[in-house]
C-alpha cells in the first residue's frame, strides 16, 4: 500500500483497505509540464526559472499525492487531506446517500480526470465530500458501489 502510514492511524482492528488512490497521475504530469515551461521561460528571461520549476516539482510531484489520499475499506470511505496540518474524514457506507461523478470538459480532455462527489444522510450542503482530479472516476464509483453493496447489501 502506498499510503499505509496514513491508514494505520485510522483503521480499526478488523478493518482493511480494499482500494486506495489519489489525484490522477496525468493531472500532476500536465501541471508539472506547465510549471516546467514557465520555469524555462523565466530562466531564459534571467529570472527565477529554476525556483519556479522546483515549486512545481514539489507541488505536483510530492504535495498533491501526499495531501490527497483516498481509501475504500471494508467498512467505510477514508479521505485524508493535508500534509503538515491534516484532516481525516471517514464516511461509513450506510451513511452514503448519493454518489455523483462529473467530468468537466477540460478535466476530461486535458487531464483525463474527473470528480466524485459523495453525499451523506443528514447534511445540509450540496455535497459533503468531493474527490477532485481522480483518474477513471466512473470505475472508482463502481468500486465504491461494489464495496458498499458487498459490505452492507443493497438498500
């Protein structure tokens, strides 16, 4: 598991991670290329090109995947946000009322990613949690539906 150190802080004794993921690789690669191009332009102009590239490398290469870790366990959905300051959201499968998938035009075409919005019972917001820029959002939704149905049966 890529994020085992994160999940071990949260998992109960009889709970195990079935599926884990983060921000899409293609989204991070495109962002890094854009920062690389701007870094090169600033380097040629005599500016801070290397510094700009290093910021992009840190943000897209390290920070985004580390600060946006998601997991489906045999009991619930875990959303870990942050790196130095962190926030963990856990949603038990029976509490999930709706799961919405969206693939905005640029996200789908340029980054090959989409968003998954999870709504729960008792919230007064449109969506409680949105997992942004994930690869294959429909496949991830199917996996979530499968685990939810397997664990708690169809309701």
